[in-house]
């Protein structure tokens, strides 16, 4: 039998990955202020989380958490609230220095939303996006969305009332069967 010795240097990548996973988990708890049933991870705007360690002049180290998010559209007013909520979430976990970077490229797309997030939208009363964003489609026939399913009664007998709903990323629809108005998260 051969003994295997693991040195501190060999465990650092695993520790670094665990620290990053913990930081990602903290960021993933932050909810969208406009749709509180969705986390920023569900929405797909949480792009990256990294822990930066810097050497201090006294020989110690300083940790900075850098979180990268992409807004659903370039003028999204929720970004300031999300930035503050991220800093609060990390502060509660003992991280004092948090940087939140907004990245506009590549542009966010509804294709980044998780299936769990789409289900949460449906349960909340917002029709989730249907289809895929144009930039990610393969060449071929253009698919048309003929109807948006009502999140209340599942009817396809719906009508768009206005292209912009409660936020710019949603449209306002009404169900012709149950008569309930609802938001539809547009395919972007």
C-alpha cells in the first residue's frame, strides 16, 4: 500500500472552488425586486462570482467579492436595488468588500432563464417567455408565436393589450376566456 500525502498547495484549488461556490450560493439568494419570486440566478442575470485576494502591506490578505450581473435591458431600474441587495447579502455572511459589475455584452436574453424560474413565473401569474431569442435560433423557417398561454386558466385565447406592461421586459395581455389580465415576459 502506498501512502499519499496531500499538501496545502494541493488543496487550495478545491478550497478556492468551495469558497467560490459558497459566494455563488449567497448571490443566488438575491431576489429580483420587481418579481420577488425569482432569484437573480433564476432570471439568468447572475453571470459570475469570484473571490479576489489581495496582499496587504502588513503581510495579511484582503478578500473582495466581485459579482457580475447583466440587466434584462440596458435601462433596467432594478439594477441599483439588486446591487444593494447583493452587498447586504454578502455583508450578512461576513464579506465586507463587495464589487458589483454590470455587464451589457453579451446582452441578456430570456434564454438564460432557468426552467425553474419559468415555472415560478407561471405560478406567480406571469406568462413565461415562449420560444427562443432570435440570435440563438438556427437558420431556417421563422417560427411565429400565435398565442400566449394564460397563466391562470391555460387558455390560448389571449390578446395583447399593450407591448409594454408593468416593466419594459413584459407585455400586458388579457385572457378572453377567464377575463384575467396578466403580464407576459417577452422573448428578448
